[in-house]
C-alpha cells in the first residue's frame, strides 16, 4: 500500500507522470520573519517521508529530481535537514556510479551540508575501488577535488557501502517525524 505524499496524494500519483514533479520544484521565498525558505518545501517533504517508508529503490529519475531540489533549498537557506539526507539516500541506494557527482554536489552545498551528510554515501556505487576508478576516468572539472577527498576517507567494500545506505534508510523509515520537528 502506498503511503500518501504531498497534499494527501498517493505516491503512485507522483510517479505516474513526471510533469507532476514540477509541483515539487524548489521555489525560493522568504517566510514572515524574512528567513529564506521554499514554497514547495512541505509538499516535497511529505513525498520524501512517504518514499523512505516504502521498500526501495524508488524511481531513479524522481529520486535525483528530489535531491536536486533539496540541494537548491540548502543553497538558498542554511542549515542541514534530514530531508536532504533522505533524498541523497534515495539516490544512493541505486548504486549507480554516475550519481557520485550529484551526491558530491549535495555534500559540498554548504558548510552545514558538509558536516551533516554522511560522506560514505559517495561510495554507494560499489565501494572505494569502484568509485575511485569511475571518478579517475572522468574528465570532469571537480574530479581532482573529489579524488583527493575519496583518498582521505576510510575504504569500504561495495557490500559495506550498500549495508550503510540500507542502515541509514531504515533509520529514517523506522523513525517517524515528531510534530514540529525539522519544519
């Protein structure tokens, strides 16, 4: 049974048509106190909460879209929220090498995301060896910085990386959000 997400709409509704994702797109606003926020924050967080509660992996393109929106929010505002990690986990559980770049961007969005997001998510596509090989073979501008960072991390096997992602996902799936928390 799909849990509802965003305005009482079921997850199937969001997954049926990618054009509906626009309703979850980051929209920079400022709240009543003048603090930076996102007009679609609550709806997107409802969807993320529902997605992390169902067995994964979820639709890869949808997971990437949601992570991109959380990155934009965290760039606009400050701090670190569980929702950014949940979105990152939904991407990481696919174990695709090309996702290392999006995960690296999420981690490096701000000082707070650098401190809050587990850097081990970078190794989700097969562990240290596979990730380093993928990054080293790329011609991307951020390659050298990422390789240096990966070299400073403890090594993980692919199995250890997958277990880590699954453990973090269970943590969020099993721990319901308390009223007023991380709003």
